[in-house]
């Protein structure tokens, strides 16, 4: 009775293994093959597999890898079988059955999956580029319109530009120049890489840096009557950052804050302060961006930094994940908190300061 049950179980498992789309191979210490399923035979183009030497004649590379694999170990390798190149993932397990040691090997052709993933990666990369370009072009366009309006008013009135207007023009053009240059650098890096480039850390004068960011965004916020407040340390301070990459991160956070708040009642604050009074000489800073846009729904909190996760119909889901990558590349930290009672959200970036330089 027990023998019949074992036979039935063996038959069941044999049928199950034969149906697997992954190649399965089992051999003993004398290199005799006890099991080779249909998927493996199709991969190797051979119906009869008696010993491992049968595989050696087809691909010595695959043969050597199978013998060298230890239990629980996996390996990726390229092999050529009957003139066709394959990208294989192989994994081995060793077990004993009735005192005999067997090696069980799974062999999976991942070439097609890699091709599909490569196409998906290109599609996502295009979405990233489009998203980041639009993030920078939109405020540049708005600021350009504001500067053009200043010049047009002066022409219509026949009066020369006032000192205040000239200063506004200079600040606006400076912001456009830096953002355009930063966008060009960023786009060039993304054209050749599928990840955020390593930051080129250098000392940056903090007051001018954040004033430029404010000049870039104030016109956009003013169109919707959104209040913008910025608080900086009173004394001069220096950030050790990649200015273009960090500006890209701050632009994403400010844009998210703008989209979260309501016109006419929206308030956005950008606050820069030392992480701790005890760290005054270390150059460690915390950058906070706060808004009163109602907070982040509980059900999406744990997903907001996941690449390409978005709840917006027109969003690409790269903004916050990109911010996190840039901050981490600076060896910094990013986090957020939500005050449900006040409907406020605060994103905090902590930078380690001189340790980066």
C-alpha cells in the first residue's frame, strides 16, 4: 500500500516538474542524470540526457558552472547553444535520498525577461526626463513672462526702469541662467545614466543659493495667490552640496507643495536651520518645506518614495523618489511628517555638512 502511494506521489511530482517552464536537472555524484525536464531539453536542443557529459558537448561553459555551484548558490552566465546566445540564471541545491547525494539544478533563460525589462526601463527613463524637464521649464516660463511684463510696462510708459525693477530683472535672469544650466547638466547625466549621477560636492553660499530658488518660484506661486515664506539663518552660512542636483530636489518638493495647496489660501514655507546648535561648526543643516495642503492620506504614506508610484492621473511618480535618491547621494536623510489636525505636511532634508567635502 505504501509502495503504491509512493509511486503515485512520484508520478505526480514528475508530471509537475515536466510542466515547469524553468529547466530542472538532477544528477548524482557519478554525474549520472536522473531527471531532466522538458524545458531543459528544449533549451539544450537534445532529447536524451544521460550524463553531464551530454551537456558538456553542448556547452562546456554551462557544464563547468553546474559542477562548480555550491548548494544554495546562484549564478548568471552567458552561454552559446547551437549558435544562439542565452542569458541563464542557474541555482543549485544538494540533498540526499536513500543515502545517495543528488544535486538539483534549476536553469532559467532570462534573456527575454531582460529584453522586456530593458524596454520598460527606457520607457520609464523617458518619463523621468519629461517630468524633470517640465518641472524646470514651467517656472522658467513663468519667470520669463514676469520679466517681459516689467520691460513692456517700462516701454509703454516711456520711463526708464527703476532701480527696483533692474534688480528684479537681474535676480530673475540669474535664476533662469542657473536653472537652465542645472537642467542641462541634469539632462546630460540622465541621457547616459539610468540613475542619479554622483554629486559633485562643493561649498555653496547659502543665502544667495536660497534667494535664487525663491526668485525662481515666487512668480509661479503669486499667480495663484499662494503665500510663500522663507526663513534662513541670520548669519552667513555655507552648504556643502551639488548645487544643481540639490536645486532639482528642492524644485520637486516645492512643486509638490504648490500642487497640494489651494489657491488664495495656500501657504508654503521654506525653512533652513542648523540641525543642532551643537553642530554649528560641522555645517550640518536641515531644510524643511511645509504646506497647508491637507496632508498625505494614510493609505499612501508608505509608498510616496517608491519610484513611479503616483496617485495623479498625469504624474509619473518620479518626483519624490528622485528627491530621495539625490538626498541619499549627498549622504543625507529625508523624512516627512503630517499633522492631520492642522492639515499640514512637512518634508525635511538633513545634510551632513563638511563630512561630504
